[in-house]
């Protein structure tokens, strides 16, 4: 998300870097470029006008630290303004009520409400240790009820059966009573959507809301909907006392205008971002971090949190212990590292959170493909247990067998073997010198400008 906006803003900052100071003339030109970038990103016009007015006032009236160049100074202003428009800071779900806390999911058909309800259930179960019940009040699509039942099984949530013969409000009312009876912490109610906003739809969702009295009423909106997302947000905000927004399908939208517009239109915080089909692909929305990613500054905090959460600490400790005893880094260890990278969303997701990676040439960015990781894992899986443990056993005939077993070429295996040797050398230095050893091992492998200062 925001690839186009990031590229345009980077161009604006690049032009300012060559200036000795910020003047009214170059500020006006930079603002014009920012305005065009925001409009091309499908940001709503009222939001664009407000942002540009705020930036103009600050840029013309501000005194910057002498340590800042004009480009840096303007980047800071844009970063602060993006953060302000998107909501300053993350706002978590409010579950402080007599259990069960009811969360109502509302939105148009196709926005991903049902999948998002399951993703939210998994988040609450894993991160907050909550007992969660899922229920579908979509009485128009039997398939939606079956889909939610299947997803509830996947995420380990309790599913409350419902029927198209019931009234949506009755299902919602029954879910609260059943949630109390089964001592649930949270009940998530999925509602019906329509292809378009209509009076009947709004009337029904209002009745459902009244029947279950949710503490959180979340508007689920497709990030790719552009200006339609803004129209839908305004309609739902007028019909329901919304408490927050969940943006879905953020991985499929290169513009990202909805993230900047919906918050402004509803005045309600964006609480989560959903991306991809994976049931784990839901993350809390941090405006300041997303602003950093838009401006090419990355989200290192988010990456560190993800590593801490998804890297198996026991496996990491075992590997460290193994290396300290002088044992080599083998293909079993490499396969573990590759699988952990995939668990964190793959190479593209990790690079997106590293500073400066948004400035990679298009050709280089296109080469960041998780298929390469999967091919490497397939090659390792094609090896015998002994070959994985003792890489030096792999000779010419074994290479052909391994490559054929993975459906790949011997050249692919040769690249993997070279990578394993390089990582083995690096791990050896790390085990001897700790962090200093790691930095020495990495020195010379970094792109220009990313080495020692």
C-alpha cells in the first residue's frame, strides 16, 4: 500500500535536498507536488486541502533546527501531518465492560467482513488470551454462515450456529445470552452486507446493533475501494455509532488513499489493517509507523516486534548453543530460518519495513519474490536427513537427484549451497564475536551507504 504516494513524495524531497534553504518559492512548488501526489493516491479532496493548508502554514512559519537540511525539514513536516491525519497513535479495542464484550462488524458486501471477523478472533485469542465466540447474522447468504463456522474452527473460536430462517436481530440478541452462558470474554457479530448502500440494509444493521448493544462497532472497508470507501464510511457513520475502522486488502492497493480519507470523514480511528488471505494477516494500525513507511523511513519497531513474536525463541536458543559448541550451520538450520522468514510475511513484507527499501529500483523490487524461498525449502526437503546434516556429502550425482526431486535445476541447488556456506561462515563469526562478529561478517555485503559510519 502507498507505493505510488511514496514514490511521488520521494521525488519531492529529492528536489528539496539540493536547496540551500526553504523559501516561499520552493515551499509552494513542493506543496503543489505533494497535492498532486495525494490526489493521485485517491485521497479525498477535503483531506488534501486540509493537509496542504496545514503544511503551508507550518512550513512558512516554522524555524527549523540548524542540523536539518531543507529536505529533512520538509520530510519531518509531512511525516507529522500524515501521522496527524491518520490518527496520531494506535487506538486499541475497548473491551472494558461486563463480559461478554460485543464487537459488531459492519460494512458493504465484499469488504471482507467475515474473514476479518475470524482474523480478529484469532488476534484476541492469541494476543489477549480471550475466549471468543463468532456468530453470523447474515441471514441472506447461507454460505457466509458456513464460511464463518469453518473459519471459527481454524482460529480456535467458539461458533454459535445461526439460520437464514431467523431474524438478524434475534440472532444478535441470542449471541449475547449464549456468550454469557458459556462465559465468553468477547462475542463477534458478523452482519450482512449489500453491494450498495440502501435503506433496508441500514435499518437492519441498526436493529442488530440495538439488539446486542456492542461496545465496539467496527466499520470494515476495502482499501481498494478508493472514493467509494469514503462514501460508504460517511453513510455508516451516520447510521451507526461507529467506534473504529478496519481497512482490508491493503496489500492490493498501491494508492492507499482510503487510509488517509476514512479517518478524516468519520472521525473514528483506524484500529487494524488486514492484508492477504492468511488468517494471521491482521495488524494493529500505528499511524506514526505507516507515515514512516510512506516516506521511506521504514518501520523498524514493527519489524522487531514481529521478529520477537514469530521467531521461535527456543529454536533460536538451540541454534546459538549449537554454534557455540563448534557445530556447523547445516541445511536443517537454514530451512528453519527460511520458514521463519515466510511466517513473517516473506521477503517483501520484511523489506517494506526497512528504511530506504522503498527506494529500491523497480527491477530490484520485482526480484523480491517468495517463490525463491519456497524453492530453496523444496530443495532442502529433497535431501536425505544425512545430506541435510552433512552438506559436504552432496556431490554431482546427489545434486542431480536433489534438483530433480524438487522439480528444479542443478544451478538452483548450487546457489542454495553457496548461500549455506556463506551463512555458515557468518554464523561462525557471530558465535565467536557476538554482535561485533556479526557486524564484521555483514561488512562488505551491505549496499553502499549502509555499512559502517
